[in-house]
């Protein structure tokens, strides 16, 4: 009996190894086929929360609503990769759905996330809509320039959309996107008390988000 159990465990280990290897190859192939900007880090706090909370079981590894439990669900899990669907969903609605669950659906409640975990999870969910996701940290007297032209992306074909102009401004020159803290004295006063404010800058082509830049503006000087 013990020998039989060892054989079964060894077989399972081999199957898991094959599955992981296949998944990695598939993920790399999928990313390289569609991306136009550098590949983001493989993991983030938000992604870890997404995985450890079993969100992928329904919403899918890619956030497309095609998790292995989605087959028997009605209504279907939300597709985080759909611009039409996600453009109608504000962050506050996502927070409510995660915290309280959604009545009439299979979405469970997760009331134990703190503000930082919730923020990281929302950033990750929003990043699933973009082909690439970048996070930058700024002090109130620092700007950052991101060169997207190095990877063959034509800036003439897309526009920049700033989520909250009160927090940051974003301009472009040639292949470079310049992101800087907004010169807003009232906001900066509030920031010094709050310590950090978060917003997003999108690089848009028609209705597609080519890149989602998560900006964290800190109440610091350099």
C-alpha cells in the first residue's frame, strides 16, 4: 500500500511539473504575441492577493472571466480584460464587490483586506485591461520620463489619458512620456497629511489601453 501511494505521489508530481512548464510557455507566448512595451514584473502584491484569494478560479488566470469554475455560473464572472465592460466600473464599485460580495452572483465577500491590499488588488485588476502595467513612485518635486519608443510603439497613434489631473500631469515629446506632480497647492497640502496619493495614466489607442501607468505620489522631497 505504501509503495502504491509513493507511485501515485510521484505521478502527480510529474503531472504538476508538466502543467507548470506548459503554463509558463503559454504565458510567455501569449504576452510576446500581443505586447508592445517591456514585460512587467512577473509578480506584484496585487497579483499575489489575486492568486491567493482564488480569484482566478472564476475570473481566470488572465482575468478574462474564463476560470475553470466559470462554466456553471450564471451570471458569468466579470471579464477584467473587456474595455467596454470595465470602462463602466469605477474603483468604488470594485471595492464594494470585493468587500461585500455581489448579491445574486457567486462573488464572495472579502471583508478582511486593508486599504493597502485593496489598492494593490485594484491596480492589478486594472492592469489586466492593459497590455503592460508600470508602477512609478514620485516625490512632489520629482518628475519621471518613460521612453516607450525603444520598443517600437508609435506615439502618434495613441493619446495620453490622465485619470486625475489634480495629482499629476502627463505630456509627451517624441517617444518620451513625462509624468510630473501637478502644481496644485491645495492638493499638496492635503498630500502632506495623507502621505501618499495614487492615480493612473493611460496610453490609449482607440478603445485599447496599451499601457497602464500606476503613479504613487508621496509627500516627500528629493
